[in-house]
C-alpha cells in the first residue's frame, strides 16, 4: 500500500531534550516536506526537500533540522525542543515538485513539550 | 498576514444543500490544490488545478481556478454528511517555486 508513515504518533517530552520524528514514504517520491498545524494558523511549511541531499527552509524553520540521506526517509530533528514547538506535525511527499505539488500526507505526530 | 485567504471560515448546512467555498490571494500561483482533512488525520488531496480558468469536476465537487491564477473556488452540490471536514487550499507561488502555502481552511459541517 502506497503510504507515508510517521513515528511516533504521539510524543510528550520536556524542554531541551533532543528528539527525532521519523518520516518514510514507499512511493519513490522526490519531494518531501514537513509541516506544523496550529489552531488559527493552519498548516505551515517547516522544511522541504527536492531530492536526496537537497533541503531548504520553509516558512517556519527556526528550531528544526532535517536531513535527506535516502530518498524514502526525511526525519525531523528538534535539537532543543521548547514549549512553543508543541504542535501537530505532518510529513508529506510528492512525486515531483514543480508544478503540481500534489502531496500525500502522513497521519501526523502530536508533540507536547512541557 | 495570510498569503492565501479562505472563506467562509466555518459553514454549517443541511444535507442536500449546495455550497461554495473560496480561496483568494493577491499573489499568482503556479498551481493550486484542494485537500480535505478529517479530525486527527492528515489532509487528503482532492484535486490540482494548473491552468487559469480551469474547471475540474469530481462527482458532486466542482473546482475552478481563476483566470489570473490568484483564486479558486470549490462548489459542492447536494452536500452529504460524508462531506464534513476541513477543506484546505494550497499552492506554490510563482515567485518562490518550491515552497507550498496553505490557506487556513474552511470547516464544513453537513447536518443529516
């Protein structure tokens, strides 16, 4: 089954404790992206990757890191999480970027930072 | 400031009614997508429009892309309870080709 998977689905952590949210897709998609969704603010892009070893900042990259060493995986790293990073996070992938950006989303990771 | 505005923000209608939701911007998009999201789940792609003036139909859903590629609309005919959800529009700006911008969404509730 074609899908985007994320782990963990739920995570509660404390300020400053490094964490990684994994994302994997089995569709051989080139474009992958991370978003956070907050009430009243909608979905905002954190980082995106056009292909292996190619990553770039979205609209809200501060406090996050990503890597794209393999085509299928695109982990999101929070080196020192803070409470303002409490949010619902989605990973997405697309066969190619330009021009259509038809994205397939993972099920989401709900992160709480205390 | 939202680059993509959606209206209305909330909509509650009776089963069988028709409705239209709008997605507007002052910026030009290379393409625009519509997604539906249900609580606790990721958005699911409904359609992509690329050409100005384009109209696409998906069963009871009709999508239109404005001639200037700055706006779009989604019309639902004879709404059903299964149409309930958050409708999101998203697009890639021609000026920043690889970034995708999402609108804040229209929350639709269809009452049986």
